């Protein structure tokens, strides 16, 4: 990384310009990745593909329904999808 000469850092505007030029490529890349991921998730929902989170909740609800066969599996599955399970 190339640091600016001390003569190029006379004002806060020159410092701000240098720091922006230093951070902008990384920030731009990260922002693009986040926007692309959000767009991809929205398109998956539009065409009916479930996300990884939905698959996790479905698997957890099926597991709980198998663990408690004495209760209604439909109620157990609905409850487990609606509640966050914390450690």
C-alpha cells in the first residue's frame, strides 16, 4: 500500500480523499456481494425455492415431532417453526 506524502495531507479534505480512495474498492466489493445475495434470496422466494433457513426450520420441526410422538405432530411442527430455539 502506498502512503501519501506529508505534503499531500495538509487539509482534512485531502486526508478524507485519500482514505476514501483507499477504502472504496473494499467497501464497493462488500456492498455488491450483499446486494447480490439479497437479490438472489428474493428471486429464490419468487420461484418457490426454500432458503437454507427454511430447510433448517423444517428439519428441526420434523425432528421434534419424532421426539414427541404422544403429541399432535402438526401442532409440534407449527410451534417449532414459530419459536426461536436458544441455548
